């Protein structure tokens, strides 16, 4: 049981390039999330998904896209990378947070550190 | 808009000391509150989760309390050890009428250093 796995760990992009950050979980979790963490700014939600085929925007979705074709995978796509997207990106998952289910804590991957120059 | 504040931003203590980390939030309509630990270069690890109907949760040397009406939570660490050195973050999940409450609002964290 690997939990939440993110690849790559580090990446340097030039302005205007694109890339996909990979995230996979093996806990059969319904809910998956992408956060970015900037120094002194806390974590901000980019996109989230409540199940395969369903995604929605979080607080800071501009410049990103996601897909959820399977329960396990939730890739984050950056198109036309900009310096403002330099950050550490975390993928997380949880079983369910609906009333009536057990409160499920969030499980995080180890992050992808992205630099755009 | 929910805002989560953690005080202090940094704390340095000698080994063996008991300590308290504070978390406050502006909107008391929360579903639960979660405390995380983050080691340098790593993701967040969930330590304790308190449902809005609970007052506290305990795990080993850690005890988290929740006072929903006053918008406060504390994380108490007993007999601190150098291995406890990390950044501790709290996050609240909001409650909304639809029953779907995906959004977590994070504090900026408290950097704890426990000196041998």
C-alpha cells in the first residue's frame, strides 16, 4: 500500500512549456485534490475530484487542467507555464467527507517541486 | 470567507518541555478540523482529526482540542522530543447545506524546533 504517489519530485520548466504532474493513489479513495504550497502562503486548492469522470475548480484553477479517467489517477496539466506557477504541488486523497461516513483524514503525496524560469 | 491563523509562526523549545500550538478560525460553521505535520521536503501527514461535535482527540503524546463556538483549536505536545521538530498545520473543512464539503482552509503553520 503505497498511499499517494507523485511524480516527478522535481522539475524545471521554461516559460511557455507544458507538463503533466502525475498523481496516483492505491487506497480506493473517491476524493482527490491538487494543492499548491507557496512560502508563507499556506496551501491553496487548485482542483478537486469527487470520483472518476468528475472534476471541479478550487480556489486557484487558472493555468491548470485536470482529468480523472480512473479512481486511482488524477493528473494535473500545466499549459504555457508561467513564473507564477513556481511552487510545490501536492496531491491528496480522502475516502469521503459526506455526512454519515467516517470522517476521513486527508492523505498527501510527497509533492512535486516545480520551478518555471 | 474562512480564515485560519496559527500562532506562533515559529517556536523553539528544549527537549522534554510540554508545549501548545494554537489555531484560530473565523467561521465556526466547520465540519471538522485536522492537524498535520510537515517535515522539510515532504508532504503533510495527518496527526489528528476532530469532528465538529467533538471536543478533543488524543494520539500518544498529542492532544488536540476544539472549541467550535470560539473558533479555536490547540495542539498539545507532551514531553517534546527532537523528532517532533517539524511544521505543524491546522486545516478546517467547512460545512455547507449541500452536504458536500470539499474545501479545506489551511493555516500557514507553526515551525517547531525541539532542541536536544
